């Protein structure tokens, strides 16, 4: 496995350019690498942020996609846990230093040298990384997850980001039986958070701007639903929630949400608004809350999440679409409008035939 691997992808050349076919070479596989034929790739709102350079860190040409599932085609001589034909997944990371304190605590996502799946570089700080809107990928074994066979590759793909992003803070703050869990926003992240929380035994309350999502929230496993624009509904659940997982990526008022917490409750932001959020001093003084955030999870935790989903038959609600520049643009436009239930997944296996 000493030669590079020809690859095809859909990429953009700038924040304003359309998607186009991009031919490139994946690096030559090493002894500890796994080569995966990509079958599906979810569309995360982060893809849109990065394509449009909203976080001012994008590197072009840019191939998005970090919710990747597929089938193993090759393994290096030192690969221990994967064989040809295995179902495999790649999330937001493809490498890290493996030596720092976060890495040694299985928190590779917090490594200062984490190599993101796209719009980043390899550890050499030179070789660009390209994501899952592609037909093949080469990744170090440590950063590959096994997809349990009872999870379909298409509906499992968003778990590699949306799943672990919501699972990780629930585990960190011991969500379990009788926990009063609030989930803010019913979208790609929120719908998975409801399923995970319910499977853990929590009493889940969904907080949404839209009354139209009430029935869906209950079907997904929520026990209660509150319209955030209705002050009376919000007032009725003040001081009642042990933990809030806020999945919203738009600018919004978090002070009204902190009021819903019990004293020393947890407010955890997993959405990524482009503008800073303001917190009133008295929101902190009166409640003494834990105000925190969470960024995906380490590789050990990601595999744990997939195994948990396998045990409880949890997958994402998806709209599967063929992968073309036109369909990707349409999916982006609809994602921004929250016009999807609840995650677009691209069929990459048939994309370049």
C-alpha cells in the first residue's frame, strides 16, 4: 500500500463558488491505515458554516463532510480491529498527536493538534484534509469507528457528529433515570438528543420556537413540549430542569433558558451560533449554574455511543438524496431554513458513476 489513491469529490473553491467535481489523490495508505469506500455522508450545518467561511477558518478547495459511513476496502499490516468488508464510520477527526493530556484521557477532540476531517491539515501542517463528499477516504485506524451491523449505513451516518455531540454531555453529566432533561431545538442535533435522552431514562422536555413540532417531539420520545415564544409556557417550567442541551446555531436568548434550570443545573451549548451570546449576570448569580459547551467526543466515547445506539435501535431520521452539485445546494438552502426531518444524507456510492 505504497501508492496514492485516486479520489473524486464535490468541492468549492471559495465561499461564493458553486460545488464542482474535484479530482485529487488520497495519501498513500500506511501500515496503520484503513481505506474506506464511502457509501453515505450526512450534511451537517457545520458544512455550511465552513463552505461559506462563516468562522473565518476555511481552507480551499474545500470538500465538506464529517458524517461518513462506508465499507472497508483495504487495511494496513498493523491494523488490528478492522477487516475488509467491515462497516466503518469517520466523524469530525482523522488524527491527533496521541501524546498530550487530552489525548491520553480519550479526549482527542480537545487536542491542540487535532486534524479535522476537512478544511484542516494532517499532522505535518501541510497536507490538506478532504471530507466525505467523496468516494474514498484513508484514515488512521484509531480514528475509525465500527458501525454495528444492525444500524443501516445511511441512517447511522449523522450519528458520527450529531450523535456523539449530544451523547457526550449527557454522559458527562450523568443523565439517567428521572433526570429532567431539556432539549432546545428540534433539528439534526435535537432529534437525536431526544432519542438518546429517552433511552437513558430521562424525562425529556423539548423547547422549540414552533408549535408545529410538538407531535414530532412526542413521537421521538419527549414527555413534554414547550413553545419558547410563549412566555406563560416558559414560566410554567422555570426552576424544573436538571440539564439543558442547547442545539441551536442561530443567535438566541439563553437567559430565558437558564431560568428553566434548577439551582446548580447545567446549561450545555452544542449548537454553534456565529455571534457571541450574552448572559445576564443575575442569570448566573441566582442559579449558580454550570454553563458549558461540548464539542463532539473522543474516539472511545464515539464508539460507545454507536454501541449504545445499536443496543437501543437508535438511528437518525434522514432524507436520503443523490449527490450532485445541484442537490447539495438545494439541501444547504433547505437546511438553513430548517426544512428537513431531520438530516440530509448524501448517497456517495453512486455519485460518480
